[in-house]
C-alpha cells in the first residue's frame, strides 16, 4: 500500500460534474489499495469572483480580510468533493488548512509554510478515510487565516506530501504532463515521461506554465517525487524526480521554454566606474521590480552600456525610474524595447556535452534570426530575440535538437 497526495486545480473542479469525476478518480486509486490525501483549489473563476466582491466594497481592503474571504473558495470545494466521495460509499473527511494546522508565517496573501502537524491526517487515514484538504491556505501563530499566493495549492500539496512522507505527489491539471515545449506552438512537441527537479525548476522559471516555481523548489528540497497528470485523460503523465532516478544517460536537451512577457531597457553611455551597475539597477530593484537578464558592455570611449530585461508590465515604470536617475549616472540615452522574447534550452545533459550553444546559434542564424542577448547557466542557455521571430525560432530549435514526437511528425 502506498500513500498518494493528489492535487486537483480549479479547472479540474470547475463544476459539480467535474467534482464527481474527481471523486471517481480518487476512488479508483483507493481500490488499488492505496491511501489518498486530496488537495483541491477553489472552483475555476471563484477566486477572481471573490476578489471582485472585495474590490466592490473597498478599493484597498486589508490583506487579513482578503485572506479570510479568499479561503472560502477552497472550503466550498473540499465539502463538495467529500460529499461526492461519501455518496459513492467512500468514507471522507474535509479539512481547511487551519484545521490540519498548516502553520505559516504572518505574511497575508503570500504566506510561507513553517510546519505541518500530520497527526490528524494520519489518524483519519488509519480509519480508512480519504482526507480532503483545502489548498492555498494555512493559519499563523495567532490563529489568523493566511493564503499562500499564486500557485499556493500546488505548494500545499507538495508540503503535505513532504510532511506525510508520501510515495508520490500527483498534480492533476488540464494537460497530460510536461512537454518538450508548448504543443500550441510546436505540433509534434513530445510528452516527457521523466524530468529532473533541476530541469523543471528552470523550465518553470523561464516561462513554462505547468507548475509554479515554489512547489518545484519544495519538492526538490524534500525529495518528494512529483507527477503531473491530466484530470481528463488516463495517462501516466510526467514524473519529476532526482537526476539519479531518471535514465542513466540523460537527454542533452529536455525542453524549450519561452516567454513573450519581457521588455529590454538599455542605458547607454554611462561612466565605466565601480558601482555604476548598482546605481542603475539598484533603484529599479528597490521599487519591487524583478530584473532578469543583465549585460554590461564597455565602449572604446571609456563609457559603458547596461542592458537588462524586466517584465513587460513593469517596463514603463522602469523607464520612468531610469529617467529620474539618468542625470545622476550621466546616461547618454535610455531606450525601451517591448517587442522582445526570451527562448531557453534546458537540459542536465548540457553538463557533459559540448557544442550546444554553437548549435543553437547556428540554427537561429540559418533562419536569419538575430540574437540580442545571451545568458547561460550549467543546464540552461537563454537568448533574447525580436518577438516576431519567436515561434519560428522555437520550431527551428525543436527540430534541430530532435525533440519531436515521431508519431506526430
């Protein structure tokens, strides 16, 4: 007998019919002789509806009361799923995050989990029940309801799996698993059967939308095997685990991630003196804006150009900040380009294979695609290009590195 933590997101529980289907899936796992803890999100659209209600009452509601409000979404789902299980003759018990004591810090709307008391869950499992837990929420030392922020239900599921030492944490979504790249861009994108935590973390941080970064970090830290599956199809999905648990000879490239949601800021002609990078980047970071790729080039005239990328939504604010400090840093010019995209090759096989970068650059050159910025790490190569060439570049690279599904090609 194994213990599985199964997490179902908003689309998976988006209607009573889908909740009934989730109940059938949970019972099928129980019939195989396994214990099951289920973590659920609010029904799709419910969190946004609750936020709209809050904003209709108060344009700046306090974070504490927002958390009290938002936590009700998952409370509806755990009750309905427990009812569906009981209707089928399966004993079930629902719990809010506070009831199972998922203890968090006091940071409302972005709380972090400190510890989980697993005694109550283990007691219910010992009585043969399916335990249904509200994701996305917890409770602080003062008894206040807290929420975990974006992707919080995934994090709840992985944290519970770690606390319970579950055999596997299964994340059910609206896709079959993790693909070599977005199937909407590359028709023969291949479903990966295995991938490492390290690769998944890179893909998640670089634009892949399958899992939130926090949940992958948590799973890697506590060595929780993580599986991504479809709520709507029977397929083994993708197993995310430690590198030595995958194939001995890992593929060179596991996937291609990309994002259109970036803008490039260039500050030209600033003095080439110690501390100049901080003088430019510091005020941007202090404004809460996340800076991604940074490149500094020294010119022959003794000045330097600093180029960096930010989220496109933050680009105008960034330009305003640089404009205000431009005179202090003696910048000759500040330019903003919102029409860029970032493409990244990811794979642990890069550690033991040379020539990946040159093959990537040649592939893009053959398609007459200019590279604006290059950045690398041990298992990643990222380039910034003109946004209009994004899909062409992804398809070309996917083909060049032979990542496609032969059955679809």
